[in-house]
C-alpha cells in the first residue's frame, strides 16, 4: 500500500485542483451548472482517485485508479480549452494551468508504468 500524502503526483494534483478552483471564481455565474460544475468535478477527481487507489491491496488496482485520474486530467484539459474557445477565460491566464496539467499527465503515466 502506498501512502498517498507522500506521493508527488497527489501533492501536485491537490495544487492543480486549488488553481482550478481559483480560476473558476472568474467564470460567469451562468456557467455554474455547466462548465464550472464539470471542471470542478474533473479537478477533484484527480487527487481523489490517486488517494483511493493508493489504499488498494494490489498495484494492478492502484494502476486502475491512476487511469481514472489520468482520464479526468485529459477531460479537464479539454474543458479548459473549450473555455478558451468560448472566450470565457483568456489563453494567457490559462496556459500555465494547462501546462501543469500536461506535466501531471506525464508524471501519472510514468508512475503507473512503475506499478506493472
């Protein structure tokens, strides 16, 4: 069993989620039940699935939860790109967050490979 609080990917997932919540405060309230809801659920899913997976008894099970976290990151990236396209938020503000998401995708993928 892994201790999720010690995992760098979990720490970065928590930091990314905080960044997302700060960003969502700038979205129009008309998106409360649309993109805001969807984006926040994806962001929270990342560290949550890393934590849940770390409690599993096998590396295979943990890898499954890492796959879910990874899927949430790709979904999150897509939704943020859509927010840029819809001009809800500007690209310059979003670029650092998207870059951190891409880096976290790479780190989770690399960590997942160590479990097999």
